[in-house]
C-alpha cells in the first residue's frame, strides 16, 4: 500500500493475522490487532510489541470492535480455522462469521475504509469441478459437521456483498486455499504442522484415509503478498489466493519425512466426515487482476517451516 495507512487486523494474533501485521508494520503502516486469543496467542505478535506502529486490543469481535480514531483498512481474519478448532468452538465460529463480520463491516463503513474478508476454499465444499474457479458455487453440506465453518464463511460473503451493493462499502473477498508456514500450532490438526511435529519427534505419521486426497499448499509469504495486492486494489472479488501446486496427503507426508530426515512410519487413521477429496485453486483471476502469483516453491516453504519448528521446540511439545 502507498501512504501510511491505519489498518485494523481482526484476528491479528493468529497465524495469518500475525504475518499480515508483521508485513504491514514492516512497510511503515500502523496496525491495530484485535483478538480474543481463542485460537491465537499474544506470543505470535510479541516481536511487534516494541514498535509504536503496533498495538494489540483484547476483544471478542462478535461483541464489538473497540477501536477509536480513523481507520483506512479493516482486515477480517478472526475465526477458528482448522477443523479441530471450529469443531471445538462451533457457536463461536458461527458468531464470528456473522456478527464479527457485521461489526467489521460497520467499522469499515463508518470510516470509508477498505474491508477485506478472509474467506476460504471451504466455500467450495467437496468440489464437483476441478480446479476450482471463483464462479463455481460449491458443494457444501449445510448440516454436516464442517458446516459451522463453511456456512459461516458463505454467509460472510453474502453479508460483505450486501454491504457493497447497499451502502457502497469498499469490500474485497479473498478465498484462501491451504496456507502453511511458521507460527502454525503443531496440534491444530492441520496436516503440515502435524506431519512436521510427528517427523521431528520420530513418531508415526497419522494419515487420514489412504492419503490419496489432495490439497494445494501455499507458503504464507506468498499469501500475504496476494492479500495485500487485493487490499490495494478496489475489486470486490471473490478472488482465489493459493498455490496451484497440488499434492496428495500421502506424498506430502513422505516428502516431509524425507526433508526432516526422520524415520517416522505412516499409520492410517479414519478420514474426517465430508473431508474434501480434491482441492486446487484456479488463480487466473488473481494473476490477471492483481498481477499476483506464488513465488515460493512448496519445497522451499516446507524447508522454512520445518526449520521454524526445529528452532521452536517448545511449540512441538
Ligand atoms: P488462527 O486460528 O491462527 O487465527 C485466527 C485468529 O482469530 C486467532 O488469533 C483467534 O484468537 C482470533 N479470533 C477468533 N475468533 C475471534 C473473535 N470472536 N474475536 C477476536 N478474535 C478472534 O487461523 P488462521 O489460519 O490464521 O486463519 C485466519 C483467517 O484466515 C480465518 O478467517 C480463516 O478462516 C482464514 N483462512 C485460513 C486458511 C489457512 O490455510 N490458514 C485457509 C482459508 C481461510
């Protein structure tokens, strides 16, 4: 972004929110992170607390956003995001994806700010077309266990669209595909931190089903680039941001074991209900409208992530 902006990052103490905050502060913007630490942690932004450009407000954004003064951008990245988390906090997830989004939109509207909502590839559900482009409406079970997350995100997208068409709020929706990197929690159930933690400890790698299901994995620095490109733009989206590099969970597990240099074996566990079979973003729109495409190979990203987990042994316990 150009001139110094004042950016409110909802969920700023989470995995993605902390990387966004770090980049924005690094570029000289003022960041107010708002978080209730339900799945995030103050330690994710500890390194920013020394700068006057950064502040952290503890609040549940579903109840309100206690931020005074002018705001140029609102980034809504508050929501439990991994299946383990949103299944533990189903009502909180539905609230933050409805009331939290409403409060964020009201803040943006009152300030004439740009509002970016972190949506997800989960809005495509267990997709019937492959790869997924933005015009695909998805295949979601509205009453399945994952619906608390998927449908909250779909509702959020509708609410964001309503604010744009009704009030002219400057909104943008980003559909994020699986992203990984430092500061993921090793026990949050997501495949990469799980496999890395198990490999580093020489424990068996727990693979859901036969491991033939695929995901496309994006390194966090690339994702941050894409989100900030959408923030600078004025298009509404939705825009897919993710890395089209698609890999089966079995290949991913074996790759991580090899990169770690571990002797871990693979054990098969039951596949979660409604677990998508395939996932790959069509990023034509992001490339055309935002000039964005990922720069960091999956291997380089995995190396950096493994290094981080290796040098932060306290989090792998
Ligand atoms: P995360 O759990 O690390 O971060 C979410 C943050 O939001 C946490 O710090 C949490 O404490 C905070 N939060 C949750 N509910 C809140 C509330 N009511 N009030 C205030 N703070 C609240 O997860 P993440 O991976 O960083 O995901 C961030 C956003 O990106 C989420 O909206 C998620 O749905 C979306 N997303 C992430 C991915 C991914 O691969 N990481 C993929 C698709 C979408």
